[in-house]
C-alpha cells in the first residue's frame, strides 16, 4: 500500500508449488478462469484476443477481454487488457490498455510469482472514476451478503 | 473483500462522491472539456441546473472539483489534486491483485500435484 508511483503496480507472492503447476494455473484458460473468476472458451496463445465471461456473483453480465502477448514457458506470461470488466455494449477498444506481466522464478520450496501491471497513467480519469463506482457497488453487495449471513446465524 | 475495506477508509468520500452516474458524467465532462460553467455542464442533459449545482458541491466536498469565479460567472474545474484519485485508483487495483493472488493460491492448493509433466488433464474439483 506504500506505492507512490501512479503508473504501475507490482506484487510478489511466494507459492509452495512447482513452477510447472503455477504456469498451468496461469496459462491454461480453464484453470486461469477458475481462480480469476471468468469463463474462457478459447485457449491462450500469444497474439490471440480472448473474451471471458465474468463469474463473480453480481457481475455475471460483464465480460473481460484479454490480448495475450508473450508466453515463455514457466518463465513469463503477459497480456494487455482494459482494467475493469465491460458492461454489455460497452467498449474500451479505443482506450489505452494496461500491460500485465507474470514472472515465475524458482525458489527453494516453490515459486516466486511477480505480477506487474503498468500503463495506468494513460487511463482516462473518467474510467478510473468508474472503477471506484464499481468497487463501491461491490462493497455494497458484500455488506448485504454479510448482513444476510448474520441475519441467518442469529 | 469487505474485511479489507479498512484500507480504503480514507477514500470513502471519493467513493461516495463518484458513486453516482450524474457526478461521474460531470467528472468526465470536466476531464475532457476543461473548466466550464454550470450552463455548459447542464447543456444537453436532462438534469436541471439546480441538480448539477448540488452534484458539483458534493464533488467539491470530496476535493475533486473547485469553483472559480470569473466575472459574473462561476466556472468549475477538476482540481489538480486529481493525483489523489490516481493514487487511490492504484490502491484499488493493487487490492484487487492481492485478492486475485490469494485466489490463485487457494486454486493451487485445491489442485493435485502432478508427478513429472504428464500432459494428462485432470478434472477440477467442483
């Protein structure tokens, strides 16, 4: 949370799993969709644009479009996209995209995964503002779910 | 996600201010068209002048816009501290990646370890 730069985000996570397994979870369209929260019907290949149907509860009407850039087995996987899902009929294609790069590094006991997303400075302010709104709605939904849950358990 | 909302406590006024379609549109218009009068901001929309003024005041409260008097007319502009929005935006994206990577970790835990690298596909547990 201490990032000062406004153009990029970098995250690292150490996973207790072999690189081959992490690679599969990232690049197998079905496996990727499983944890990312979208259903893809086409396999990931460099240069290919794929569309996924968002599966997060409450966002099922939205899609995510990803253009795969590089796939260097068990080392690097990158794609471009427009951060945030699209509403039906909404198009981002004329807006700048951000670049997401996953890098895998073998470390004792597993894999160090680094994800960098960059290019945010080019994203129009209005689009960023919309992300806040989506997030706000997301929270409202979460709060409602918690309330319902608490209501049930009391 | 809700448990982590504490990280965004400081953003609450911005979230609230932007959590409205009309205000979002006003920000977009100020963003693309530069400083402008209420009359211009109201033109072509079904929202009344009074309503636009109210929305601008909410945005001003959140520190997103400011009114500048120019002669008899007041013009509204996005504040240069838009950077704040950019910063919060990045925090939001950053938080999403944290959630996604946690989801990836859970996914990996749920997948069986494969011996060597057989190309056999395994069915995912439901």
